[in-house]
C-alpha cells in the first residue's frame, strides 16, 4: 500500500490568490495560572502556518506559570513576554498585549485549550480578501463543540442579544474569545475594561467605529469549573452593566476609515521580532515603555 503523504494545513476557504505569507498575525495571549495548559497551547499556536508574532501577558500568576513562560520564551515559542506584577484581569492583560502588537492583524487567544488556533487562517481570510476589518469566531454557528454548561450558553446568548440591540449588529456570539481585528483599527479604540467586560466593550467600540465585522463558525472545547474555568455568574452581571456602559456612555468613537491600500498589499507588514522592543518586559503596563508616562 502506498503510504499516505502528510500535507501542510491549508485554510478551509475558497481558493483565492491571497498574500498569506506577507501578513504578520499578532497573537495576544492573556495568561493567569495556566501552568497545566500554557505550554501545549503555545506549541499548537506555533504549528499554525502563518507569520506570527506571539505576545503573552502573564497577569500575576502564582502557580509557576511565570517560570514556565520564561523558559518557553527562551525556546522561541514566545516573541514578547510581559509580566503584570499583580492580577489585574483579562481586559487589562489584553490592553497590554494590544499595545505591544506590531503585526498587521491581531487575534486574541486564551491560554487554555478551549479554542483551536489551527482555525486562525479561516478567520483571517475575510480580512485578507478585503471584506472585513474584524472577524468573530462563533461557538453557536454549528461548529463542533463539547456539550457542557447549558445555562452558561443561555447566558451567553442573552448577553449577545442585549449587545446586538444596542450595537445594531447581528452577532451570534459576542462573548467569544476569538476576535481578530486589523491592528491599526484595534489600537485606535478607547478600551478601558479590566476584567471580562473587555468582550462587550471591544464589540461596542468596533460597532461604533463602523468596522466591517464578519462572523464564522469555530470549534469549541469548553472547560468545566473543575478543569479551571474562571468566568462566573458575577461576571455575567458585570457584563450586563458593561454592555450598557460602553454602548451608551462616552467616550465618542469616530468612524474608522482604513487605509486604501492594506499594509500586506503594499508589502509593509512587520515581521515578528523585527521591532527594537525587547522580548521580555518586567512589570509591563498598557503600552511599551517609550509610550508610557511616568514609567
């Protein structure tokens, strides 16, 4: 029998002449006490056949994750490693990572194994083809998923419904981790949430900026609370307030108009690691040191 040849992964999208090798995707990974999953997740990220800039923000871990991440950075699995001295929340960690990003497009990746990074190319295709400025990966559009936590999924759908009513967009999964956004758009948004309120805030700001948002089905392997899931019912009530706050209260977000020629079309993408900023940042805040006052 003729052996089966292994083939490199290809995006599950229609054939198109897209500049996959000219785009740098910044993968921002907030991490808090994920010693059991962080290494496996990072190795999965590095298997993705795209030009990547991997940014990990350790948000005050106390279980040995910081030492593990330091070792993995030395192995080359992490391009930027930023340490928060104390736990500040997922939103704070993401805002730090967003500020350090230098790629053309940015995607959020949790440090657990609930989301599959091999789906990055699928999410990237609408942006590369010029159809979208942001892409959400939805857990509720028919992709394969672990059957778990019914009331948690009901809560997610209710929060998405309220968010849609105020943003006037028809998402199915506002709370998804997988949000992929053009970097210049993302870094122009006035984000301030520290905890899980970053999800409705980012959604509201993108809608207010008039961004073209696409949504695609993704797979999902949810964790139980015994397996380390951190979000709880208090965060659900907080999300309700966040939806109201970020949709109805200042600051005003001006309409965003992207460049007529995307950086990857003009050949101006920034390869990972080419920046002069260091790979390891002690006590990193929301922005690189040269951009922080009083640092």
